[in-house]
C-alpha cells in the first residue's frame, strides 16, 4: 500500500486530474452516449421499417382494389345485352354500325368513364369483321388473337 501512495505522490497534479476526469467523466459519458445512440438508432430503424411496411401494404391494397374495379367494370360491360347485341350483329353499312354504336356502346363507355375516372382506357374487342374501330371499340386483329392465345397457353 505504501508503494502505491508513493507512486501516486510522484505523479504530477495535471496527470492526476486528467486521469480522474478520464475515468469518472469521459468513460461514463462515452458509455452513456453509445447506449443513447444505439437506442435512437433502433427506434428510428423500427419506425422506418413500420412506415415502409404500411406503405407497401397500402400500395398492395390499392392495386388489388384497382384490379377488382377493372374486373367488375369489364364484367358489367361484357354482360350488358346491348353490348352483346351490338358486337355480334353483322352490319350491312358503316352508317348502320355507327348508329348502333352511338345508341348502345357509346353511352355505356361514357358512363363508365364518369363513374370510374381512375380507369383511363376502355376498349371492347370483337372479331366481327363488320365492326369498325371506334372510341372504345376495336376489331380483334390476328395480331391480338396471337397475343391472347399465347397468354392463354402460358396461363395453363
């Protein structure tokens, strides 16, 4: 014990104060700061992860709703007897076709565009050769037929 006291007495006062400061102030401050920073880092990462998860869930939900809306709209248009009659009728003249289009198809498509503004384009395809391309109505070309048949084969 006497040797320790003798060694401590030989150390200059500045080094003693610096050692006490380092041991009792700096090291505890460093430990507390690192703990505080790690807690803040964990909290921020947890919040960020939670926000990203919520955003992705909302995006998935919105996407599902948009798909369901498009499917329901397509089914509504597809099952409308006026659309079926207009698309399946063989027209003798362009005027006859446009009269049927103006009377049966155009109002349905206009109502759909008003009711569902989030859907930007509605097109009814038909392989009826007497149908002309009009707003929302198109002849189903061989190119489209090949495309849709490839999609069906991949789905099976």
